[in-house]
C-alpha cells in the first residue's frame, strides 16, 4: 500500500507509483492489474496512466469515432468485467450503431450495449504477460474503473492497430490521471414498506420490452433487488445459492443455448450460444470455450433470483446474480431473438431451480 507521502492525489505520484508497480510485478508476477491497483491503493486507471511512455500511450476521442474503427482490427478479444465476473468474447466488431451517449455492437460474436458517458479515459497498452506480449485498448470511467478492453490476437491486423493508435494518440501524454468520484452506482432506496407495491406490480405487468425495466426502477425509486423483493412471486423468486452452476452445467450437458450478460458501468457484454467446457478453480467458476470465457467469483454471489418480464411474445425468464450490496453481477437467459418466444427448455430449467427456503445459507 502506498503511504501518505505517495498518495495518488499528489502530482509527484506517477513516478513513485510506477516504481511501486514494477516492484510489485517483480514480487508477484502473476498478480492481475486490478488486484495490483487495489494493493497499491489506487484505481486501475491511475495505475495504467502512470506507465505512459513505458508501454502505455494515452488516447483521446471522440470515442464513437474510435469505436467505429474497431472492425478494422479484425479478430480480437473483447473483455468486460465487474468486481465479481469477467466476460471475454473472441471475434470481430461490426454492425455498430451509436447515437449520442448510447451505442450498440451487434456482430454475431461480439455483442455489446454501450453507455458512453462512462467512457472518460482511454489507453493503448503493450505489456508482457507470462512470456508473451499483449496489446490492448483500455477504457476507464471518471473514477478510474475499467469499463471495456480490446485485446489483439494472433489473427488481428497489426497495421490497423498502428493506424488506430496513431490517429487517436493524445497530444499530452501525462502519467497523472485526474480521477473524480462518480455518482453512487447503487441508488439510495426507500424502505420496502414505503414502496407502492401495487403500483410497481401494475407497471411491471405493462412492460412490453425488458429494456424498459430500468426506467420502471427509476420511476418507482427502487433498486433491482428491492424491486424483486417487493414484486413477489408473480415476477421474481429467490433461489438457492449455486443455482448458476446448476444452470450452466445443465446447459452444457444438454447443448441448450443461453445468453450470458455481464456489465461494467460503461458496457454490457453478451454471449449467445452454447457453453461447453466448465471448470471450478478455487472461488472461481469458469467457462473456458474457444470463443467465450467467463470467470465468476461464486463467493461474491449474495442473492440469486429467477425473474420474469413480459414481452409481446410472452414472458422471458432470467437467472440474475447480485452481490452483497445489491449490485448486479450477471444475468443468464435462454438464447432468443427479439420477436421470438423464449425456449421452453430454458423456461423449464429456470423455473425448476429450488427456491431459497428459510434457514438456507
């Protein structure tokens, strides 16, 4: 941990932080950068910025223009994560639609929802890891929290990478990242008793698109987990811990295609298709497939819910995981396209998960 004399608030911090990072890499070479930043008492973005000129190039937008350039890289790995789950997809960017601060990437492999007000800082990074060199684009929120990363693969277009970095290189390559707090990510909530439960349920019944769910939460001033509690069994049912492992193992055994959603503040990343190679390693439960990797900290899952939302094609059912603060970790749906009812096999699987009973851990 950096002491007070090397606080990241000081303009003299970056050289000291860079040296602390180098020492930590020598002492613990397998430690991931997110964990290094936590160990050093700074944000991940600050740690990356401190290395400007040492394998790191600071970038500047407009970010929509940069995102529209990503298809030129060809085959890449897209990574989105939160504190409890990492979602990695291999493929190419394409079918990009951006309006104002919202955007979509709708390629078959890389499927993203973009919230660009959280894309504040960007860097091109070249670093050695486990005996090989990695090149990536990394984007961070105002507080230094990572929102999205793009890694080159052996099939990427290196010339396109060089052109992209040259085009978006910032004029000032400062190693100091001036971060600022962001608005509390989890809104303050009313007491459950203060929520108009009948009005919430009626609004829920009138939903016609799952994407309208957030607007419903905002109108009723409730968090996601509070809405699930208040709405009751018509719409949400809390299920036993370990339900996500049951779902993924069942899907892998049967070949049932699923959709796995994982979000950061600035991106929701989606896998659509089967899962095959599952492996537990310590607290992590993993999907290790050719084009999709998922790494879930099962010990961070405080609540698991089966949730039903109405659409014109019938209800869609999801398994949703939340941490101890009520932050959403991930969602799993049966694979479906808009306008098509959900798979009956998925609904049977999700609805068959055992409910959490009093006394269950």
